[in-house]
């Protein structure tokens, strides 16, 4: 299925693969998507719409197995604070439903902040703009395409630090 995200990438001459998979409406997690597209969860990036206050919206794009650190995002975006946009507002603001949000072809171009780990991979997977369809492309191409939207697409440390039990002697 050709999506707005795929059309945008084509218009920019950016190579990508479309990967379709069976959707389980009860499990829209990036971990589940990763299994279905055959990629590690850290290479399947989820797109979250956040707000820094009335009328201020920012996309945070983070690995599927990570949790967004709102303080780090706020710092990177130059906001006082950041929080998730309520689910009921996501579709009116982006045109996309949960499980299908992408920065490409959203109703408005919001600044895009991508977790810095994106550069560790040859290819990443992001939603194509519809549940059950992923775009697979290089991180450089993703960032280049995202930057064409409103000029703001940058990488930053956006995820909560994981404290491994082994490193702390079993105490986290």
C-alpha cells in the first residue's frame, strides 16, 4: 500500500522499502512490529507526538525498546518541559492514528528530534503512516527527508538511561 510517507520519500528520490505486516489491534507496540518485520527492536523507531505547552508540538523518534526521557527531549528542543500529547489529539494534529504515526505527510510539519542511536544502524524501520506498513531506509536518508519538512530534524540523547542489574550488583 502506497502511503503519504512513501510518496514523500519518492518525491525526494530517497530509496526505501515498504514492509507490510499483519496488525494486532491489541498489540501495537514497536517490539511486536519489530518481530513482524524481522528487525531488532532497537532498529524499529517509534514516532511520538509531544507537546511543550499550548500550540507547541515536537516529534520524538526513539528506538522501539526504549522509553522517552521528557527532560532530555525538552532540553534538546529548547522547551521548559515536554509531555505526551493526549491520544485523542494525535489524529487531529497529525492525520495519523496510534500505531501509524510518522513525521512524513503529517498534517503539519513539527520539529523532529531523533534519538542519537539512529546512526548506529545501516537501516531503520519507521511507520509508513498506516498500521501494518513500515518504511525501511537508511538513518541518513530518514534524517535528510525529515529535515525537508520544516527544516528541523536533529539527533539527541532522548531515552531514559537503562540501569542494568548486573552493573549494580543486582540492585537497580
